[in-house]
C-alpha cells in the first residue's frame, strides 16, 4: 500500500511554510538533502551556487487549489574537470525537470484523461493555468 503524505515526497522535500495565496493555498517546500548529485558526473556536491523559487501546481484539497513554492538550489560541481560546472538539483519524485505541476497531480490528470479518452498532455500543459479538480476515488 502506498502511503500518503502532505508533501509530494517526504524523502525529497519538507514543508517549510503554509500560507494563503490568491485563490488557494501555498505550500512552501524545501529539499531535504544537504547535497545533490551532478547530472553529468554523478559526484555529490554541497557547495551551493544560488537559490531560486519554482511555482508548481499540486493536487487540490477539498476543491481548494494548491500551489507549491519550491525553493531549489544550484550547486557547483565538485569534480574539477566536469563540463557541468553548475547544476540545478533534481527532485524526480516531486516534479519533473521543467514541470509546472507535481508528479502526483500529473498522474491524476493522466488517469482522468485516460478514463475520458482525452489526450492529457496537450490539453493540460498548453494552458499554463492551475487546475482544480474535485475527484472521488472509489476503492
Ligand atoms: Zn559534474
């Protein structure tokens, strides 16, 4: 059985703050790990270059839209001759590399689109809008 948590993946991110934002809730998340691995050479690094925020749509709570403000870091690669001198940490269980919605929201939207026989990617990714769904799962 799959465990459900407040955050998309408790092994990758932790809840820093919860606040109201616009028409819904905002969860401010931070990565759990102190370091990240370079995607080019796989060397771990804890030397932070900079930080920035990503805005990501998440599953709604009782019909209330939820947005995640993910605080992501860029690291210096620890390998001297690596071509990737600076890299952005990846949180593959939380959000895809350039994704604008959480992996769990994508799974739900894909499942709904599949059930409705709709093409999920073009319908949901080109609008750029936050998606609010009230979904009842029958177990
Ligand atoms: Zn590297």
